[in-house]
C-alpha cells in the first residue's frame, strides 16, 4: 500500500490547535509537510514551518507527540498518510506564507473541517483534554 511520509507541528494554545488552509483547498491541515530525501524529522519540521508560516521552530524544544496513519485526503483509496507529530516552541510572528492562504486556531468542534489523519489527531488531543 502506498504511504505518504509527513511531519506535522502540533501547536495548542488555550484549547485550540494551529491549522492551515492551502490556496484552492477547502480542507484544513496541521502545518508541516513531506520529508525530502535524507531529511530527519526535525529538519523537515523546521523547513516546512519556515516555508508555510514564516517562523523558526526551535528544534531543541521539539517533543514527539505521536504518529498517526489514515487514508490520505485527495488520494485514491488505499493511499495512506503517516504523520509524525512534534510539539515545539517557535520564534517569530505566525503568518501565512508560500502556498498557505490562511491560518486559524481550531477547536474540537471544527473536527469535520480537517483531513482524515488530522481528525485522528484532534481525537487524540481531545481525549487528553488539551483540545477543547
């Protein structure tokens, strides 16, 4: 079964999780993206967040928070996405950059607006009581 390897940034503040919407898309995704050849998780995280949100993730603060797998949104049946997630601090001011049209702080009530793998992540953090 084909699998898409992605790294995502988990940033939860005041019971809401940072999400992004790419230009031309109606589904929200957690910030992050696909690993380039030879890249580590943290290198992917730092590069993708700088590209998408114009801030510097502080790799020394990164903490792994889980790996989640689900049907890849917008791909054929059986194509899975494997999302390796990290929480981390950052420096700078969050703003949409590159292909990102907007960012938002979503709550658990917004679960139906995100991709299938992000729904699993929403469920996880809701069960922990950190996503309201």
